[in-house]
């Protein structure tokens, strides 16, 4: 009718929000080849040539998720890698001593319904039998107490990963800094396990 810019027509269905500010992920800034943002560089930093392919794949996914700022997804994949490394260690120890001394621990390690914490305890119980595994311990240079930092790291990863369950919050939020520390902490701990 009377001119102007509004004629009484509204197109609310075509409105959409636009962010006021956009920034690049911290892992994309600075150097292009940072080991926390490139899966191949990260795996090379780990330096474990005999790593199980599923554990490798989990680490690759963890780094990719971290690069995309998907921190909970990253710790979920770190949890998978951690569990896989512990299971690999348990299987290697059981293969080194195929006797029936460890039937209870074998059942725990092979049961898919048993939680990671109990599986870690089973591996520790097996390796603590230095009357049997002293030659293995001497050959690899790892004593049972050297696994304790790996247990602490694995517990931190599990606590962070448990946020995938409804209503569960971690002790500290899954932030860039926290997940970076967990990824960096994986290096010495996974080396000890392998």
C-alpha cells in the first residue's frame, strides 16, 4: 500500500542463524605437520611396529576426531586403543605360559561383557606372577610396577570415555587440553604395554 520497504509480507521460514564469529580448530593452526593432528605422524611417534591393526585404527580415529574438535569421540577411540593394547598384552602373556594357572584371568580377558577395568586387573594379576614371568620381564625390561602409570592413564581415558553413557559426566570436562594430554600420555604408556 503506502510504499516503504515492508509490505506486510513476512518470510520467517527462510530465516536462519549465522554465527557472529568463526575460528579454525587449534589443531589446524600453526605447523601443518603436528603429530596430534596427523594420524600417520602420531603412529610414527608411538614407534610400535607390531601394533595390532585394530589398535592402530583406533589411534588414527582418535587423532582425526581430535583434529576436528570432537573430544568425546576422540577419547572413545583412545579407550578402544587402550583396551586393545591391554588385551594384546594379556594374550601375549597367556601365550607365553599356556598352562592352566590363569583360567580365571583367561575367562575375564575373553569375555566381551566384562569391563575394561577388570580386564586390566586380570593382566596385572598374570604379570605379577614373577615366579613364572621373570624371564619375560627380564627380556623386555618391564617390571610389574612399571605398568602402574599405564593403569593410571587408562583409568583417566576410561573416565573421559564414559561420558558416552547417558547422564555421566567426567571428573573434568573433555576439552582440547585434556584430550591433548591423554594423546601425549598414550605414547609412553602404550610403549610399555607393547
